[in-house]
C-alpha cells in the first residue's frame, strides 16, 4: 500500500513539474533544444528567449537602439544555459535593441543586435506560435 502511494505521489509531482516547465517555456525552443539539434548554432538567450543569428537580414536595414546588455558567458553547455549566455559570442560583446523598442520582462523583441568589431549581427527570436 505504501509503495503504491509513493508511486502515485511521485507521478503527480512529476506531472506538476512538467506542466510548470511548459508554462514557463511557452512552447518556445530552449537553448538545450537548439544546441542538441544544431551543435554549431550561434545563439543568445535573453529574458528566457533564445535568439539565433540570421544571415539573410542585413543590420544596415535597421536603426540600432540602445545597449541592453553584454554577454556574460560563452558556452555550449546546454544544461545550465542562462540569460545573456551565448554559444559563439565572446564575453563582453554588447547587445542592442532596435530603435524605439523598450526591452523588459513583458516585451520580447523579435530582433536584437550584437556588435562585433564595429559591425552589427542580427539575432532573431525563436518563438513558436
């Protein structure tokens, strides 16, 4: 009887944890998902959203706004990936928003920009739905 209770309790707890994780993630790909599928991906995580470098967009088509942060760590370790971590960009690389946007926890910009040796690279949010 105790064994059955323990198993049922464990399954309920597991279901709760998985539903909590999905509500945080909102179905968007995580850094772990991207790195696992594409080990050479050039990504940044900001405010829980993963951004991937895009080469088909030219940064000169956009007005670069204010600086919103810097890369804190360069890593391909997908387990403990945190905000302002990047897979390719060096520590200290400046990240910018588009002109006229205000980035905060409630607003997820579609594009952000990384400054590399005086030029900007475009990163697009990987958002589902």
